[in-house]
C-alpha cells in the first residue's frame, strides 16, 4: 500500500507565500510524474504544476512565474513553493504521483490540503 501525506497549507494574505509538501510512503520502487492539482469551490480540479523523474516541469498559465515545483527522489517527496499568492489561488491542493511498485504502476492521491488567500 502507498500513502501520500500533504502538509503546508493554511491561511495567508495576498502577496504572501506558502510551501506545500507531499511525501509518499509504502512499498515504492520508484516514482515517475509528480503533480499538484487544486480544486476551488464550485470548480473542477485543475493541474497546477507537474514534474517528471527527469525534472522537466510544467505549469498552469495562471501560476507561471509565481509557483515552483521540485522533488526529492530520495525522500519520495514533491514540493510546491507558492509566492505572490492571489485570492484566486484559494482551494484544496492535492498531490498526485505515478508510483511504480514491483512490476506495476498506479496513480495515487493525497488527501488534500486547504490553501486560503485573503485579499
């Protein structure tokens, strides 16, 4: 079994910063893509940022230049540094990982962490 545990969410004023972390534990051979998604109230879940095992990154247009995704493969952890936060960044942030266990791979999700940006 694999578990993803997120941390780092909270309440921050507009213009502030937060750093999210998501650590995977369990029987893990390796991890390919690591992603951060978010879901705002009344909206669909959207991809915020992603990073491959080779450290290629991608970002939603709305966060480019403000958010930075990174990973520590030794710790099976992905981070999201969020700067210059805006009220529209408010939502529940979920991490997602493509985990390879023995001979199979599967997608796993964290439980979500709330980020609230006040104006």
